[in-house]
C-alpha cells in the first residue's frame, strides 16, 4: 500500500458542489474550533443543522408511521416546509453562482478541485461547501497539501480538512455514501 493510500481514511467520489475557498491567516485558522462552536446563528449552516436533526428524527418518525400514519405524514409535511425555508436562507446567504459550481474529488477528510485562484502549499483556507442535491451548507477549515498544474493557468488544489463540526463530518460521510450508491445504481441501469 502506498503512502497516499494509507493516508486516506474515507472513500473519494467525484461530485458537483458549490464551493467558496477563502484564504485565511493563521490567527483565524487557529480560532476555527471556536468559530465552528458558534455557528448556531449562521443561516449558511442552518441546513446542515436541520439535516442532522432529520437523521435523528427519522427512526422516531418511522415508529410513528406504524401507529399513526396520518400524524407521521403531517410531521413530514412540516419538516419539508422547514427544510425549504433553510434552503431559501442558504441560497440568499451564499448566492448560488454558477462560477462556484465545481466538479470536485471529495471525501470526508479532504477534497481536490481545479481553480484559477493562486493558492500555495500549506496555505490555510476556509471552505464554504454546499452539497447537492440536498443543499446542505458546510463550513470547513483546512490547509492545502498539494498543488499541481493542469490546463492553462489553472491548478489542481488538494485540501486536507482539519476543522469541521462532528455533525457536518457525519453528513459528508452520508452524502458520499448516498452519491456512491446512486452512481453504482446508474452504472448498472446503463449496462
């Protein structure tokens, strides 16, 4: 097994996401854990908070469906309304700019993307990532671990995640697993 394979803890997928990568200084990077603890008032991360709640509620909702299907259906409608509101807030906060829609290679521990942005090895970044199709906004702090040339003036940038909330980490794992299953299903359907 190569050193790169040993370093990877999670499987990687090719995916399309909205991504904003902002260069930050060491002070902001070092305060990232504190910043992430206080995301309660952030409309950007509200969709992730609701997705985590949905994951916790679903087993209970399945039990309610067995006994009171009408009540469960009503709760699902309310949940959908709340999710839609969080997505509207996310759209307003992040402006779904087509220039920010990127094809990335992503795992729960890092990502690689192509950019014109001048990024250097070991540079610290704040990433605002929107997972699709769920429209879940996740804030991640990481650092550049690899920069390679690609077409034109663009570079392939590999970022290792260092600071993200545990609940967001779980959402990324679930998203990647669902995407991988969807890709496998699509591949089988096309054969």
